[in-house]
């Protein structure tokens, strides 16, 4: 492991810049910092899902692995040229997605975020992952980003949607279906 932080504040960012993993400095509102910052936010929202009671072991195991991979993805985005997310990570998300989706009934309606606390937190995580994906795509237009980063986030948001469906059913709240005539 690299350097351990014995002092949390350094004052080096007081000028609006931050250090990247390669030692270079960039603006705190740069596209790269926004991208890896939103990946970190997505990781935190998955932590909120895992903090809920009654998360099935298979989902807990899957999302814990995802948290480690998101940390890796943040590192990859923080260190230009780094490659930490692999095609095998994306393949694993697809296998999990298929396994969690297989017993669910086919979708015939749009689903609104809700369905109990754990499912609602999972929907929040899904939308933050989608935002991270958009920010990585924006970064990709001006700097080198490996295609695995976008593919991983795209697949992860799909997985979180399916997990939210599973969690809504597990807790007994059920899925909240969109009804066109309920617009008030």
C-alpha cells in the first residue's frame, strides 16, 4: 500500500486545485475531478443501500464487490493512464444482472423509485451511477478514458435497477408502478 495519511488536511487545495494520483495538479471543478468525485458519491450511495436492514446475502456480497470496484474506478480516473477496471469486471456485473433478473416478472410498466427504504436507496444509487456515467462520457470527449469505465458504469446502473426491483419485492412493499393518469 502507498503512503498512509497521518494528517488529513494539507492546505494544498485552498487555492481551488487538487492533486491527481500521478502527482499533477488540476482544478477541483475539472472534468476529471467531477468524474471520479461522482464515482465516489455513487460508492457512498451503495453504502447507504448496504446499511439497510434485511439485505439478502447475495445482494450484499455483490454490492460489496461493486464498492471495491468503484474505488478502483475512481483510482483509474484519478491517475491518467491507469487501468484497473477490466472486461472481466463488466462480465461479472452482467452475470449478476442476469441472475437477479431471471426470477423477476417481465416489465410491462415503468417503475417509480420507491418500494421500501432499501429499494429507494438503490434507486438513488442507480441515478448517481448514471450521472457518473454521463460525467465520464463528458471527460472522454477531451481526455483519454478507457472504454471499460463507461461500460462498467452503464452495466452497474442496470444492475442497480434490477436489485431495486428485488429489494422492493423482498421487503414486501412491492414495486411502485407509474400510472399515466396519476399526474395530479
